């Protein structure tokens, strides 16, 4: 079964600095998607960035980028020029397609709480 | 509305009671997911609907939990004989269907259930 591990329960970063959140996963599949979601205190999960496993190029979205190492099963999120509004819980997620049921299965890590210091 | 909505926002109930949690997905989204998020954890998959049918209910923890989506839009998660361990935030997400490519999941704000 697939698993997602986030080993950093909490991280802090100074405003305008860069921070990297770690995520590792375990799977025997070759085709899948990986995601980073942000969950502010409002509880609403917001998609930050996604990566398709068959693409070697790391995804980027403005100040957010990933370091995807498929062989190492590592998927870290880098936030550049951190802003106060980036403070939230960040969840790494894995998605696979279940052929027997024709459904997508999402598996989430336990999250990393990011604090941004002014 | 433009996004996924969930009602109520908060629900406090007593042990042994029955509760219903409602999810209103984005119009046109035929795929709908329910998740449970316990304190300090990530969302845990409960059930997936494609249209009116539950395509995958393997995440429901036991037979006290049941979900319906009779007309393929609004879904209701039903919990019978609630237990204190059922206390969590229940999240709903919807997306367009598809067996290839990428279909983004859009989440609602969740319902925080507290069982006293």
C-alpha cells in the first residue's frame, strides 16, 4: 500500500526567506500524481502545486517549487520569499488510479505546520 | 455558489446520537469524496462517489457510517450511534471525472464534529 511521510511536524521561517518542507512516499506504481496542499485555520484545503510522476521537470508555481526525486521517492516543497500569508498546515498527498474500481485514491501525510516570523 | 459548501460548519452532539453532514459540490462535478481529518492528522479517505453511486467505500470505518448522493449532486454523510472517537473534521471534495490526465479536487471548509 502507498504511504506518505512528512517528518517535520513544524517549521519556522523568517519573512522573505526560503523554507523547504520534506515529503517522502512509498509506492510500487510508476504512474501517479503528487500534490502539496495548504490548509489555513479556515480548514479549507487549497492546492499549492502538483507533479506528474512521468515528468522529470520539477513543477513551479510562482514562489512555490518542488524537488521531485522519483528514484528516492522524495517530493519536497520550497517556498521562496516567504510571506505572512503562507503560514498554514501543509500536506503532501499522493494520488493513484485504482483500475479495479475506476477511482482515484488520495493518501495524505500528517502535515507540517509552517510558521512565518515577521 | 462557486465553491464546495458544507453544512453545518460545526456540530456538537452527544454520544449515541445520530448526525447528518451535508456536502454541496461544485455544479457539474460528478466526482465527490468524503474525508475525515482527526486532530494532528492529514485527511483520511472515507468514500468516493461517481454520480449517484459509491464507487469506493473502502474507507468507511464501520457500519455506523453511511453516505448517500441520491441525485448525483448533494451528498450526506450519516453517522449512527456516534462515539467520542468520531470527533473530527469531515471534509468533502469534488472534481470533474476522468480516467486520464489531471482533475483537481476542490475542497469544502469541512464540518467539525464534536461528540461529547
